[in-house]
C-alpha cells in the first residue's frame, strides 16, 4: 500500500510541477513579446534619430542665423526675430518610441512657449 501511495505522490508532484511550469511559460510569453516590441521600437527610434537629429540641428543653426540677421536688420526688434528663432530651435531633436507608436506628435518646426503650455494643459485633460 505504501508503494502505491509513494507512486501516487510522485505523480501528483509531477503534475503539480508541470502545471506550474506551464503557467509560468504562458505568463512569460506576452512579456517576451512586449520586450521584443519595445526593443524594436527603441532600435527604430535610434536609427531614425541618426538621420533626423542632424537635419534638425542644421535647420536650427540656419534658423538661428536667419533670426540673428532679421534682428540686426530690423534694428534690434525682438518681435521680428523671436518667432523665427522659436520655430528654428524649439521642437523635437530625437525620435522616441512614443513618436513611433503615435502617442506623441513629432514637431520639426517648434512652437512658441505659449502654444506649448496650452498643449501641455490639453494633454493633462
């Protein structure tokens, strides 16, 4: 009788271990898929940023130069140079995974600080 009981206990342990392993594997599969997806988005954003970042920097330098020239030629009028400078230097310099997911818009041409404050307030809603 003890042999049957020991045999039964081993079988129950085997079934319990198999159930735990199966449960662990089914729970780990979505996590691995999510990790792979995030890694792909991270790699994609890095690759796109290698092209986008330098283009944005060149745009900012040229825009800053134009803003400086407009300030000089307008007799030091900041109302003329300010919008040019804001459009040139503000905005996104790198592409993030949230840009690729569509959760955040990519802004090449920057907005004035007032517009950014309004957009942040709207995002908080």
